[in-house]
C-alpha cells in the first residue's frame, strides 16, 4: 500500500558472536520474506542500551519494542510483523 509505514526490526548484538550471527540471519530471512526493513545495532555502540540489557545479547525489537531476548523465535517474529 503506498505510503504505508513498515515495521522496523533491529537487533542489539555484539560483534563476532555466533549466536548473534544466528539471530541476525533469522531476522534477515524473515524481513526479506515479509518485505520489511531489518537491521542490527552493535550493543557496544549504544551504552544506554547496554545498561538496559546487562549480560544479554540477541535482543531483537520490532518498532522499538523489545520482542525477545537471547535469540529470535522465527514464528513469533513472523506473527509480530503480521500484526504490526
């Protein structure tokens, strides 16, 4: 639909972590499949976010709202994007 605002997916992650890479791959696949922008942000680059999620990585969000942590459940993410 023209002018429609698509949900944005972000991932708070740390570089060179295999679990973060796996989470990013799920997000990229789902984003591509449903046609929404996906992305990721290195946790170290955002000190305030690092403080909000001590000891946690693989924290995905949809439109700025935390969706999950310590991984990405592909079916839950797809559902969230359908209802967003």
